[in-house]
C-alpha cells in the first residue's frame, strides 16, 4: 500500500499506530481498575436523562479519555481529537494532513458494567479524508487488534477474513435491534437476518474484530457515532473485509454500517438492504 | 450448610467439585485447540437437519465430553452421566445418593464458533433430587466459577450477588428471543423487559456467572436443557441469588428459567411473568 492522495504516508501511519499502543497501555490500568468493581465505585450516570435506552457513563470512560487526550496533546499538539466523552477538538488550521484521533475509551459500556469482556478501547487515526489506522484493545483478555498500512493483526499475528459466497452459510452480528431508528431500517435488517445461517446480538466492537479474524461473516448496525466505527474500519479492511454505510459509501461518519468478510457477500447484502429499505 | 435429606453430604460435594476441576483441566486443551480454528478444522455439523435455528456441533464439544465421560467412568463407575452430546447414562441401581454428572462441554457453541469468549464448559453434580454443586470454566479467559456447599467463587475469590430492590434499576440478560416457544412466553418476557434499566442478548452461561458476580440483576430464558442449567444453579445460589422455573419451582429440568441476584426482585419478576403469561 502507498500514500493516499494528500493523505497520511505509511511510515507516519505506523508511527501513530505505535503511539496509539502507548495510549492504550496508559489507559489500561484506569479502565481495568473499574472493571467488575462495585456499582458505587463506577460513579454511574445516565446520560439519557431518564429516557430509554439507558446510556451509562463511568469513571473509567472519562479517566481513560482524559489521559489519552493529555498524551496526544503533549506529543502531537497540532492534531485534532474526537472523543466520546469530551467532544471534538479540530486539528490545527493548515496542518497537512489534518490528523484527528478518534477515540471511544470504552466501546460497549453496557458489557463493561455487566462484567462481560467484549467491550474495547477504540483509537482511530483519521487523515482528514478517511480512517487510515486503528486499534481495538481489550485489556481484560489481553487482545490488541490493529489495522493499518500493514494489514490487520491480533497481538501481532496476521488476521484474514474468510470467504462466504452463500448468505445461507453466513453468521450475522448486531449489537441490538434498538439501534435501528425506524421500521424501514428494521425491515432491511430483518430481510438480511432471515437469510443467514445464524444471527446473534450483543457484541459492540468485538464483532468487527471477530469478522476480521475470519470467524463472523457479517456485522450490520445503525445509530453509530464516528468514534464507534473509525478505529474498526482499518481492522476490517486490513484483514480483507469490506465496510461501508448501507449505500456503499464511506462508513466514517457513523449511522448505518455494514461489514462483510467476503466482498461478494457485502455486495449481495447491500442489494438486499436497499431493496428492502 | 449441611446434608440435604438423603442427599450428598458437604465433604463428598467438595470431593466431587475437586474432581470436576480435573475434568475441566483435561478438557481445556481439547477445547482451546479448536477455539478460533479454521471452520474446516471444526468438523461443523448442523444438528438441526436444515431447520432454523442453526445448532452447531463441533469436534471440540465431542472431544471434551468424551474425555470427561471416560474419566468419570474410571473414577466413579456407579455414577450417572447426562451430557449434551452422548445422552444419558443413569446412576447404578441402588447407589446412595444416585449421583449424576450433568455436562455441557461447550455451552454457547455459537459464541464458540464466532470466536467470542463467553461460552463455558459446564459440569454439574446432581444428587438425585437437585443440583448441589457445579463448575463453569472459561479456559480462554482463565475463569473458573464454582458453586457448592461453600458458596460461590471465581478463581477462589468469593462471589456475592448485589441487591436490586427496584426493577427499573435492573439489568436483564437473555441468550436470544428465539428461545421462547410461543407468543405467551414472549409477552411475559417483554413484560419484564419493558420495565428494566437495560436488556441485552447473547451470553449463554456467562450471564448467570456475572449475575453471581453481582454485575447483572436478572437472567430470563427458555427452552433450556438440564445440562444448560444444572451446573449454574449452585453458582447462582451459592452467591446469594435465586433461580427457579417461571412458576417458582426447581430449575433443574430446564425449560423456562428466571435467575435474580436479589430474592425480592426474583419474587417480583415471578409475579410479572405469571400475570403476563
């Protein structure tokens, strides 16, 4: 792979990925210190103001994002930061390319507060036009998924998606049906779901990493924020998968996403989603 | 705790739990050798004969159950064995109490084949009238949950359920809505689900262990087999939780189950289930 037009060159992407690893290392102790702690220790708040669905925030999220923001600011003061807990700080005007760190300190907070080790720390690197590199770190299981110019790896071992030419043989994951916003979206999801081998809910970022690992064939989701998806895009693509929005466009802005390990399956599923929606 | 009428005394239960640990140790390498392996290595079959839902069986399930059956037969030839893959071998006539080992070598096979570490090896010990002790072993994360006469533990550390007096503060887990058999069961599940703080799918045995850990408040499921639940009953009870069928009766036979960390919440949920069903 080579430099994208006006984008980040591969050596710089590798440098930033190494730095992303130090961010995850620094955040790990904060996050694990709160994992499976008593509810009172978590300083749980409900961001949803009493409306459903419950949207928990924890001291772990905030502490992890704070330390990562501080480290990025010290090392790359011209870079932008987009994080779940503390908003958007744009890259300095004129910086070329305008790099932004896209951070979800704990993707899968409900799994986190339930003690289930399928949440992840997401750190994505965006060069102003696309997500070029990213890390998903699961510190309880000791798993670090990396995607970037050298493909995708899990703890250094290369990952490859698997072929799945027939949708009736495919597995489909989705965090929760409630992430679809209306009946049209649900109908489109169900149109795919009704044709697969099996469909499971509940994984957040972990599903995309298992897709990159060649163990899951499809992930279809909705209502995503940019920080939910940008770190995962290079992991899926680096392993040979395809990830887009439901129209086949760039997935970086969040919203509706569809990932497939097999490019032909991705194309087929796009057609189903768009004829049903 | 003391001996139940005509049941297993505590010292014997402790001895069997230690042996259950050696069974899990022996099965671990077989199972982990197949975890995240290529699909072809798994010798996947579909037990459902083409009908939905997909019911995968793997070489890991069969290999793990075979070695456990052999070890039990050599050490306790009079004991019965009820396993998912190889059926029921009753305890020898006249054995007192008639001990049966109730085994699901991989509970959560779909998670297993998807690479998701929330499956478990379940080994329950039934004394002819109830599940008196059990182990849930998750070898990838290195977690062993034990329940029996000395309460419940995770890797030796005591587990306690948490109080949750108000259902609007409760978390609810269920493996999948498809495990409910008809509209009445679904309506009863939804009647509870609509009142909780949040509801998630997808965990199999792991949800009961997180409930014992005090991190989840409710697990409500259906279509369970005896080997899906018997190892988990002593873990939930040993941590201070309550687990029954939907009528408040013994959960050992499977079918519909409801587990709660807080006994008062369990009673309240039973009332909701039975007024809705």
